[in-house]
């Protein structure tokens, strides 16, 4: 039986272990970090911003796998020797991303079992989040999925102390995340504005009231 205490972690714990064995760079909105099919030679950490993971079929159909936020790691397929990227990672808006070479990750994991447990714990939490996202796609309306994505991108949660968050993202990008059309997103956003959940001032302002709406069943 796994001791649950060994699975308690924060992404800061992982980053602290890596220390200065990383490089950081800025990515512009919509700039590609890596592409599906590239050699997987590093893991990445979001220091600031958001990243979208997408997959594309042989026939060109594209789907959004996950929306990642500040503090998330991604690119974990590099831990499998000679693997290829299974998805494309794209910055949603200007983001600061740290890169950690595969060799560095593997070496630390081999030398420090506690670090390896942190990585495993993080990957388990990511799997759970992605599964929740798929369930959201199956069981909830496009309007509610849009509300939850807005909250995710502005990092709202039940414990959040902020009453609003600023977001700079296009309606086309939101439509791709939700899995609907831009016109539908525009319609939903107008509804959110009329209900006082959002307003536009120096960017999109998302208010805490949207949290209750997104959680309604």
C-alpha cells in the first residue's frame, strides 16, 4: 500500500530540487514550445503564463488535451528513452518557460528517490486533471466549460483571495479550448458580461461570481 504522505508535493518542491540546472526563455502568444512528433529531450516548467497542449490527427483534426498554468510541468514523455512528443505545446499568451534537459531529470531521479516520488506524484495529479477535463467535455455544456476554462486561466479556486483576474486571450483560442465555434464563445461571453461575471477593461476581467456558475450542476 502506498503511504499517501509520500505523495504530498508542490511544483516548487520539484523546481527547488532542479535548482540552477535549467534554462528559461520568454514565449510570445501562440508561439510553439515543441511540436507533435519532435524528439522528446527535455521537460518544461511554466514560471509565468499558460500553455495549451493539442494533438492533431493524420487527417488534420485537432483537439485540446489540456490547459496548463503557472507552476505546471509538462513534456514528461522525455523520461522514456528515445520517445517523441505526443502533442504540441503552445503558449496561450506571453509566458516564461523553464527547460530542464532529460539527462538532468533522469540523473536527479536516480540519485534521489524522494525526488522521483515527487515526479510520480506530480504526474498522477496531471492524469487526474486531464481525466476531469475529459469528463467535463462529456457531461457539461459548452457554456459551463467556457466558464471553467476562464477560471482556470485566471487561476481562480475556492481558496483564491482575489475577487477578479485579468486575462488576455482571443475568443478563437477560447473556442478551440472549449471545442466549439468562435461565434458561440462570443454569445456566451456576452451573457457572462450581462450577468456581471466578466467585463473588459485593459483586457478581460473575470470576477469571482463566475466560480459559482461554473460549479452548478
